[in-house]
C-alpha cells in the first residue's frame, strides 16, 4: 500500500494467514487478560483488526501506550480460535513482533469514548469534532455524503449539464435571508456579500449561451438553525436549463434523484416518475402544510360549518376556522391522546381538541358533550365508524391549518397503521401564489421568489395593476420538491423578460429604477436577449440527512457550527486586532 503499511485494518482475511504484515491506525482498546496475553483493537479509516499480544514483552509495550495514539504494528496474520462473525476481519488476528508509536495521545482521559461519541454532549462533540469523526458511525455519514455528491455529479453530466463554479464574493442582494458581509479593503465603506445562492449568476449563464449548468454550490445565509437547517453555509445541487419549462426540470429531477435515494438511502423504496403534484393552496387545506409527508395516510377536512352550533367556545368565535382529522382503527388510551396533543401544542402553538367513536359506535371523551347532540349528522358527514378518533383544530385560518398539520404529523407517526415509513415519497408543490400580504408590513409583497414567471405573463400583471383582478390570485411558475415531509428544494421558471420583471416589481411599489439598482447585471443582461429558462436547487445537506436517516443535519456535515452559529472547534466568530480593523476602515461600536 504505502511505505508505512502493507495493508489496512479492514482487509485481512483467512487467505492472508501466515503473511508478515504492517498495519497503521489508532489504538482503540487494550484488554489485558494476563501478564503474557492482551487483545488490542487497532482502527483505521477502513475498519478494525484484532492484535493479539502473547508475550510479556509485547503486552508491556502496548500497555505503555495511551488509547487513541497512532501506532504501527508489525506482525504475522493467524487464524483466530474464537472468531467474530460481526467483523469483516473477524476470522483472523495479527500477532505482533513490533509496535511503534507514530503519534502519541498525551491525554490519559478523552473528552468522550470514541465509539460512544454520539451519546456525548453536542458541545463537546463539536469542540472535539476531529475525535468525533473517528467514530465509525459518524465517519460513515461523511463517506456517504461523498458518494452521494459523486453520484449526483455523474447523473447531471449524463443529462448533458456542465459544472461551472460561480463567485463567492459578490454583491449584497435582497433574497430573503440576511447576508454575510465582507468589508472591501480597497474600497472603504463598501462590502462584498457571500452568496445566499448562485441565483443571479446561473441566470446570467443562461444569457451567456450556456445551455445546461450545474454545480454543487456553497450558499451562505445568516439565519437561525433548525433540525434540517445548519446556520452559516450549506450546499445545494444547483441547476439551470435554457429553453426549458417546468416539465423539463421535473423530467430531469425525477430521473436523477430516485436512483440515488434507492442506492444510498436507509430505505430501498422511492417514488417513481411522475411524482405526485399538489397545488400549494390544496396542500394547506388537505394536509395542513406545504411540506406534506405522503407516507402518512391522514388528511384534513374543513369542519367549520359542521361544528357551528355545538356551543364549544373555540368553534363559535368570529372568523374561527375548524379543521378535522379522522383517524380510523384507533385503539390507544386517553394517556396516549393527551401525550400526542401536548406535542402538537408545542409544535403549533395551539391546543387541539378531540373526541372518539368507541367500539359501540358512541361518541365519548374529550369534547364529546358538545358533539353528542349533533352526533348523527357529524358521524355521517365525517364518515365515522367504530374505533375512530377525531382530532380538531380551531382559530384563525393560518393557525387552524398549522395546528391540523401538526396533528397529522404527530398522530400519523405514532398511531400504528397510518404511516408506511420505510420509503422515500417525493412530491411537487406547484402553483404558488406570486404575492402575499406581509405580516409585518401589511403591504403586498412577493410570496417566495421575485424572479419567478407569473402565470399569464404581462397580461395578468397589467390586469392586477388596473384593479381588474386581485394580485393575491396570481400564481407563479414556481415549485417545491418535498420528500418525507422535508422541503428539499425550491425552483421556478424564471422571469426573463425585463418588461414583465418591471411590472411584477411595480405591484410591490418598486420602480424600474429600483429594479435597475437592486439587480443591475440581471436587468441589463435580459435586455440583450435572454432565453426562457428554468431551474431548481435541491439541498445536498438535507438530501444526505434523509438518506442517512438522521434527525439533525449537523450529523452529516464534516465541521458544523452549533445552533448559535459558532464554531467551537476553531473559535469562530472571534475578535480581530485593531490593526486589522483599521486596515478595513472599520470601527466597532458596541
């Protein structure tokens, strides 16, 4: 193999018995049985091999070495008398004749046991990430990530896309999240920004005549962490196609992703093309979310009119919307129901209500005293039979929808028989609203991506400007890719026409001058003849998280930040010297 070793710790087999070998790795464990017998576990990137010291001299030599030191072992391969079928190398052992310390671990006590690092406090894991990565379980996620990225690259190239890297230092742009700003030393008072996404660059590549572009693109957003979102930087499979429609993008993604998920995923089943398509507003009404998990068979029903007149306060409030989720074959206890309802309240911020139809067909439990007077009508309308639980949400429409979405998720995951978990269920959310009323501003704003093409083009926008139609009814050629309840990507057919772009921004009170100022390169480029184009950018980190079956995205990132966007290992962010600040023409005002 190399001058240091003849083999790695994962490859020796019975065929190698009798060979003189040299292995290198980390001393994982040393179990002494007596003065002239000890069993040493040697670990490297490829696996582990048992070293059996059977002389007093070698037992003492290994005993003098701290665990997790790097060592080189020279010896002879022999067949093990007590084999370990759980290990690829479990049929053999190496009897050492010499051990050399290559890198001494000077610490008697480690911050955590390497093979149990996932049980340690996360702060310790992140501070000593180089030790955490020695754990084969953690390391395997990083190897998986490498394999997935390689497969994605190959698939994109097979579809005629070429990989092009776009700039990391660019201009600040209003793309929905906070920028990371970089002061420009040669231009006092001005700043670069790290790209939130290569959005404008990839569209400019289409104007340049590049027909099919992709890259595994780093993106930088100063936003808070979540289980499926890491603060700071993340990576996406960024792609764009010229002379393309929504259908063209769907065809590529539906061909590229399922084989990757089937090959590398925790589950071997994956959706086949064509993926299910659900309009945005329908998804909210039916599933309580624009990221439904189709592995769950529960849905929501509007029960606003049905529950009026029951006398239950939350149902009778002005403007209250009531949503119901019917769960059949329900045999769980009251304690189970209360536990699930508590989880729903934590997630959604609102309390759900419930009643059940027992084995005798009688309504009981929860708010049943309000429901019983209208039981026949309610059972008929909702199609209720014996052993059925009905969970309801109530409140303003957005809150009722959010709560029932949490009900579907929590009860669907926990009630037996309502979730076919071991698969990857893809779907497209389509027909997004182009505009919405901002919660803070109370004014008309872009709902998602201002670069999307509005359905109906210029004609629709002019009708909205003239007051002939409500701007809130305009939908965009925009789409989200969702798998197992996780948003993997957003994409769109782009607005490539300067006239349509200006009119779209005018509806949110931004003039043509504002468009020129905010997006100068894009606006100017489009005036030189831009092709129709469309694209998407599935998140690589989320993809690998799903494939690995992890709940936290930090488990599949080599060196992640913590939830507060701090790198505990490197000590970032950190202070800089006054000289550095002076050179950048910056003063700190705390």
